[in-house]
C-alpha cells in the first residue's frame, strides 16, 4: 500500500524522496521492497521499530549502583570526588567501577556537588580598566623595570 501511495505521488509530480519522507520510509527501503517484488519474494517490513529500547550488555546492576553509592558516601571517601576515590580503591586492590561510572551514578543520585568541606568556587570581580590620556595619570605595580 505504501509503495502504491508513493508511486501515485510521484506520477502526480512529487519527488520520490519527499513522498518517502511523508510516510517515514527511507528511499533505500523502497528500493529493497521493489527489488523483492521483482524477484517474487515474500515482502515483509523488516524495518526496526524506532522506539525499541536497547539495554547495554555491560549496564550496571542495581546492586552495583548501590555499592558505588555506599563507597562514595562512606566516611573514608565522603569528602573526595570520584577522580580520587577510584585511584585510592585501586591502590587497595579494589575495583568497583570506572571513574565515569562513579560520576554517572552520583549524578543520577543528585550527589555530584562539592563534597566535604570544599567551598564552591567564588566569582571574583575583574579589576576596573583605566585609560591614561597623558603622562603620570595611571600607575601600576606590575610594571617591568
């Protein structure tokens, strides 16, 4: 049916790629369908569903995520960022997850922020700019002798 609609649009003057775009079919898919019909093969829509969710094979389990949070919130590591936690664990011969996994799990738990007693970065106002219009009007301490 889709092929008939596209052919009808093309004979009416539409461009094939635009007609395919309206039906959300790739032009290459249409070509494969035509070839299958010419070879008298059974025509089946083999396109992948766009909403199909794929789960990565190496996705962390809930237990692994919990272990990461437990370690990151333990008294020994609660004031350290993942960039320091992972190497310290490696020095002890432990490997729980990569640094990026630590950051990802902490971000999902809304715990990626300044840890421990570290203060948030301050914004320091830039000094005013001065313009000299004559000699001895602006003095600076960092002049080169």
